[in-house]
């Protein structure tokens, strides 16, 4: 197996116990931060080559998040890694019980292309904090970003601790034949199943951060201008190539017209257009073609034009959409926003319940009953009320999916937990012994314990 040597050397290094020292982990986090800081311009250029993402967008949605994750880990790591005392039951007294977080070991992190730095390095920050060694496989689809990551990491870390392996399906398939102690995967539900199956063969625990169709529900009585502004930002950031972007809107019929007008206003205000050099490209031709086929020309409210050569699709709003339309059959993952109107909330929620559980759900409402109904009835990974996307940056909220949208979670301490095993320990003394547990098991003993 081509990658066995790398994993063997990482396991050897892990077994030296070097990564168990908190001071070692702190040092590595600082090295990582410094490596990114000193190579910011290389990182900006690479991602611009991949899909014309502006430096601003790259900083805000990628680098700033990684810096924040590192800074948070530096502050909290000692607390997260601390032994936690818990109470001990009467039968085990005198004794002490505690939980010891320990690193899972050699971790494989597989990243997606849409935020190629953040989706690779945020899990890496968690893995370093937990004390794992790391093999990182960034997505080959953002090829320049992948190469930039490989360059920076190779310059900064020995491969026996942290190694980037570039490549596509063939390389990942080979990697998955090797036994890792944990696998952290970000990507599609389809590939998530392949990863899960490969991991099962080795009984390797996984965290799967997957996708899905995330609804934004808009009820009557909301601040429609602010609702539209927030949805437009969340949807068209990165040209809709965001796993938690609102995939489609469900709007109460009487609000539909006003919402459409407000969405149009905010798209124009943000100057998202084919001519805007700061409007992110679609990552490749395959995705461009996939998206174009989703646009039903007879249902366009706004946009719908595209520039194949530059791989750009105008922010496109479709209305009069039904759940049977092509655009509703799979995750869109691009700048197309279908709007479905409804008269009553309950049948719409019943419909969502028949679909795969979404990664996110957003509800824009001032109505407490409706808010509670959505929260009680719809299972989703995480979400927000009266906003979209922003729950992602809350360190105290676990980020992850449920059902088809994922297994496990990370961010903040949840990231540390994702790469840790919580070892439970009961510490007894030799002070005295309770003889009831020992044979012979007599009827007197049974009578006594009952
Ligand atoms: P993808 O599943 O195609 O690829 C993800 C990774 O898997 C890449 O590194 C790729 O090389 C590898 N891969 C692809 N095919 C493989 C195969 N047959 N065997 C083994 N490995 C394989 O996903 P993508 O196109 O990079 O990203 C888009 C999807 O990811 C969307 O569904 C999106 O919602 C989801 N996503 C989820 C999150 C999250 O945090 N939950 C974040 C970003 C993207």
C-alpha cells in the first residue's frame, strides 16, 4: 500500500507520546498560525486561480476562521484536555472516578473544495489540540489551494507528524485502505457513504460533515427587508457554494411578492453580476453544467444568465417552483434560489419530513408558535432563527449534520472532542474490601443484597 509508510511513521511518532504534552500541541498551533500568516498572499493567489474568490471573501470565510480557531484553542486547550472528576457510586467507595481525554491517534482529514483552507485546517486545528498526528487530503478540485496547503505544511511540519497528501479519487481510495485511528471527512453525502464503508472495514470511527437541501422558511409578519438581505448574503456568498447556504425558500403566500422584490433589491445592491470580478466562479465545468440544467427558464424571476467561458452564473431566483421540479431533487450548491410559496405551515413541514434531514434550517418569523413548531418537528444539523449561516461561527454550538447530512460534529470544544477518546478510570485504594462480589454465591448473600 503506497501510503502505509507515512502512516507507520506517524504511528511511531505518536507512540513516542510527544503529542500528549500540551506544550507540544500549543507549539504546533503557533507554528500553523505563523505558517498561514507568512503565506497569506500565496493562499489568496491560489484560491483566486481556482475560482476567483476575492481576497476579502477568502480572508473572512477562510483565514479569519482558522486564526480564530487557533486562538480559541490556545486559550482553552488546557481546560479541554484536563482530567474531569466525576462522582463515584457507593459500591466502589473508597474510590475516585475520572475521565481522561486522550488523542485518538493518527487522524485522516479529508477536505472539500468550496472553502478549501477552512474545511481542511479547522479540523486540523482540532486534531492538533486533541494531540493527534495528521494526514490531510485536501480536495483536488480546488487544485491550486490544495498545492498551496501542501507547500505550506511541508515547509512547516515533519511528515511523521503532519503530512498533506494531494490527489483525487484514486489516491483517497488507496489512503482508505490504511488503518487510521479516526477519519474526519467533509464532502457530499454520496462520497460520505464510501468513506463510512471503508472505515467500517477497519472499525475506524468517523466524523462525516456532509450536505443536503437546507430550507429557509419565511412566515408572514417578518421584517422582509432584513430577511431578504440576510438570505441574499447567505445564499450568494461564494456563489452559493456553501454547504449551509439556504438551498431554497419556503415563503408564506401573502409575503411572496414582497420577498421577491426585496431579494432582487439586495442582489443588485451587492452588485453580484456576471461582470463583477469579485463574484466567485463556479468551481469547474461539471458543476457549471449541472447547475445550468437546474435552471428552468420558464420559472426565472431574476437572473438566469451564465457565462460558460468564465464559469459564472448570475444570481438566479426561480419562483412558482414545486417540490417536483428538477431544482428540488438534489442539493443545488450554486447561485440558484428556488422560491416555493405555501398557505399553511404544517403541510410544508410534513413535506420536509419526507426528505433527507437537512444540514441546516432557517426560520424567519416573529411567531413563537411557528418557531417552536419548526424546532420541534424538523430534524436538522443546526441552524438559525431570523438569520442564516451565522450559527457556523458560534464556538459553543456543535457544528454537524444529522442523518444524511452527517455524523458527529466539531467547532470549539466539540472539535477537540471529535479527535479525542474519553477514557474512563475508576481509581480504587487498598483500604478495605467488600466481599459480597466474591464467590461462593450463597443464598445469604442474595438475601443481603436484595
Ligand atoms: P465530494 O464528496 O465530491 O469530495 C470531498 C472529498 O472526497 C474530496 O477530497 C475528494 O477528493 C474526495 N472524494 C471524491 N470522490 C471520492 C471517492 N469516490 N472515494 C474517495 N474519496 C472521494 O464533495 P465536494 O464536491 O468537495 O463538496 C461538496 C459537497 O460537500 C456538498 O454536498 C456540500 O454540502 C458538502 N459540504 C459539507 C460541508 C459540511 O461542513 N457539512 C462543508 C462543505 C461542503
